[in-house]
C-alpha cells in the first residue's frame, strides 16, 4: 500500500499543445513524511504505517508526542500523526516522498473540508414579510404592512 499526506494549495490547468485539450489539475504540497511506526497484525492486531507530517517547532508539540517521535528516531517535531492501513515495506525513520508514485498512476484522494459554520435561516427570494406579532408591535404598525383601503368615493368597477 502506497500513500502520502499533502496540503491542497489550489487549482490550475495544463494545456496539451498536440490535442488542444485543457485539463484541470489540483496543486498539492507533499513534503517528505517520515515513517514513525510500522504496526503489524502479530503485535497490534492490524497492519498499518504511522507517518508524521506538517513540521513544527518543538514548543508547539506536546511532550508525549515528542517522546514518541524521538523513541522512533524521527528528527524534528511534527504537528500530526496519521496511520495508513495495509501492508507495506516501509522502514521506521525513512521518509515517504512522491517518488513512490509512477507518472500517470491513478490514485485515491481523500480530504477534510473546512467548516464554514452555520449560515442561518435562508431568506429565500428577499421578499419582505409582515412584522411579527410581539408585545412591542402595535396594531398601527400591523395596519401599515397591509394594503391601504380604497377611498370611499372610488368604486372598483
């Protein structure tokens, strides 16, 4: 099983001059990810590789995580640890880079969406509604929101 962790930087396009086709592509920053731990079915009950990514200052990483990284001979401090399930030939301490992939190879990409929060009630077509009937709303303000009556001298005919 091959895998690497990256960060999406944006989108761009690649132009093929022979066919004239423009292909949209995603630009991903994939820094080298050191292998922290290799888990096996015999010891841990499943096969996986634990890799670290997003290098950070040592003061920004907790002491237990720093101890785990140093115990497994990983130089530097990393913000995140991630497990990639499946059997692999990775060795603890080596870096996983984009060279593990072949040019043109199909890959599976997963991502995490950034939360945008609750947007509130949708206003629909921006039409105005009558004011709510609360203790502060008087009958005069409700009357203004309704179509005014026709004068008595006019008829509807």
